C-alpha cells in the first residue's frame, strides 16, 4: 500500500510519500517542443523537469513551465485552483512519487472556509484510474496508470497539527498536541487559516480562512517595483528575490529590504489582529503554532504580536512541508491501522 500526502497550494504544490518530498510552483503551461536539451555546462541540473500528458494534452508544470512555456497559468482563485489546477498538479506529483501499477491512497487538504464546498469535488478529482504519460529531461515518453483507490480530505491546517503530534512511525509522539488546546496560524500564499484543536477536537468557532496570505505582501512589493521600474513582475517570480532581499530588472539591482520590512510588518499586524478577534473567547489556548510557507518568513514579525506561547519552525526547516508531512503521517496512522485490523489472525 502506497500513501502520498499532497498539498495543492496557490504558491506551491507539495507532496510526500514518506521517503521523498517534492515542492514545485503551482503553475502549468503548454508543452512546447524543446530544440536543445543538453546542459550548457557540466553542472548537474536541478530535478525540476515536470512534463506530463493527461486527457490528450501535454503540460509543463512548475519551474519548467515558468522557464519554457509561452502561455502560463497561475491563479489566486479557489474555484479555479480546484477546477483547473488540482488534477494537473496532483498527477504531476504522483507521476514522480508512485511506483507504476501500484494502488495508492492520498491525503490532501483544503482551507477551512472552502472545505465543505470543495471537499467532495477534490475527492472526485483524485480518486480513480488516471492514464497519463510522463517525460524525462531527454524527452523520453513513458505511459503509466495511476490508480488512486482512496482519498481523504481534511482541513488544511490540521496537517501541521498531525505533523507535530505524530512521529515518523505515525504513532503519537508528542502528547502535548493530544492533551492541550492548540491554536494554529497557517499562513499560505493566498490564504491564512486560523484553527483550534482542543485536545484534538476541531473548534468551528475558532477556525476561519482569510485572504491574509503572503501574496498580500508580495502584491505591495510588486506594486513598488512597478512604480520604480515600470515592469509588472508576476507574483510567482518574486519568491527568490524576496528571500535574497534584492532583484535585478533590466540590469538594475533593486534593494527590496525596506519595502519587504514594510509589507511583512503590515501583514503580520493584520494576521495578529485577526487572531485576537477570532480567539477572543479562547483565552485558554495553551500553545499557538505558526506554520505554512508564509508562516516561516513572517514568524519574526508575527511572534511578538501574538499573545501566549508561540512556536514556529526552527531556522532552516522548510515549513511549506509541515502540512504535507502531516497528511502523510495521518494517512499512515489511519490506513495502517485499518490494514492491521483487517489482517487475518492466526
């Protein structure tokens, strides 16, 4: 039995099969013919060649689409993410992480406010037999069938809860997450999820999705660059530049640190203010966990503004993977237990 966690985000798609992780930008484009495929140097290429064919159409996915496709698709709309992007992103991930011919079970998640609306749709997209072709960097085609027999969709921030609660063997490793009241602030690219697990019980009152994702700060940075240079920089092309603190546009090196500090500080204040309003009746929260890809970069700005004990990922830990690690652990915890219960006794 293969189990894969898949987190389809507006900024990045993340996937994990317990042995390997992959992270790629949630963009795709038409698969054009590449005339020259050799490396220009002997330096090894990064493993970013995602090229698949499904339903009679071929796509470049992730960084390959950004680099090679003339027409690229990127969205900050939840309906489009599910209706247009989810299948392509999921199949691209599964094509790399699943042994061909083997049945697979998938755990994925949705932002809290979209969970009820899109849960059944996403489940229907994932479950079934998917005939695809994948291509390697040399252009070699390989046909395969991905057989997703089961899918479980959970509220997105619960992935981080399960990641903290469960160890690599999928058994409870940190009892604090089981015994205490935990608040989760999951900052993604487009959305920010606030959720409460009171001794693992979900609190509807304390859970909500807002638009306070890191893209809000990126939009301010992009607007600044447009004013300064006249160039409209796509949001998905700002990741590395913001991390470096600078960007080069038409030969001009632009310092992003001042506008980054302003944009991140403003976003952190908005997130903290929302958490305070939402959790006004939940003054007995034991621990607040800041997670998500946006959470890692906002943590220094956000932690001083949140009241109570706050934990965030250590420096160097990729918090984009927290939810998807939790999805995989939850799937192992759920389905391994079912398998053991169904096994015949001697």
